[in-house]
């Protein structure tokens, strides 16, 4: 089984028509448009399949959006990653604190009050 050939679909926003223009980088004559990214994506896949006379499953499309859009998406992805990391760290700190407070002899309810969680959650953390 061979790997599907990959093509780059380059997107641009047309300010006059408010549509997405998209073309295949290796085949500039293969182009289309769409009112939405999804529509433009479906249409460029169909256009490339017709151009190559192949099934869309036989190739892959890598999407390239305008640089400013890619930068914004990257900022959001970085923020989400940082949020996930912070959430994981907070969870680990909570478990550690609950265990340390329990070793100090504090009740589940007092531990819950100090950590700002329910006593049931403290019990779950200590049982894990």
C-alpha cells in the first residue's frame, strides 16, 4: 500500500466578494472558491480529484490559510495548551495537598474547606 500524495491548498480571502479563494500550490490552474472555509475545502477537493482524475481518498490536502489567520489560530492553540498544562498542574497540586493534609491528621471536611473542594472529592482523591 502506497502513501497518498499530498497537495497544498492555499486559501485567500477575497475582500470584494467576501469569499474564500483557494488553489492547489503545485497546480495553480486548479482553483475554486467558497463562501465558507468548509465549502471552499470541499470544492477544492472535488476540483483536484477531477483535475487528477483520481478518487479524493488517493490524495491528501494540507490547508494553508493566510499568515495572519494562522498566527491567530496558533495563539489560541498555545493558550489552550497552557490552560491544559495549568489545569493538570493544579490537579496534581490538589492531590498532593490533600494527601499531605491527611497525613497531618486533618479530617476530610477540614481538608475540603482548606482546598475549596467538596469532602466527597477529597475522599476520591485520597482513595485513588
